[in-house]
C-alpha cells in the first residue's frame, strides 16, 4: 500500500530513506506519509533527526509537490 499510495517503487523509497534523491521534497513527502500512517493508528511519531519542523519554513521547497504527497514525477 505504501508504494501504491506514494506512486513509487520499493527501491526509490529505500533511496529516499537514505536521502539519495534528485527532488529535495521527496524526504518531506515520505515523512508526512509515515507520520499520517502512524497517527492513524493512534500513535505519536518519534522526532526525526534530519527533517525537523515544518517544510513551510523552507522557501526553496516546492510546497505544491509536498501537498500532493506523491513521489512520482
């Protein structure tokens, strides 16, 4: 379900988890998806070591792409 929801492959999710991406929004998209999945199970996500706070504070990120929530081009 994760891969279908994000419109991507397991290999690309692995690359995003390792921060090997060509689109800098992809880690934020995956983070938001995982946070929502955790919260849907009535759990609280633990803080991330690299992606802290809101992506809105970074002017250079494509906020529309993050809102769409897809790792596909």
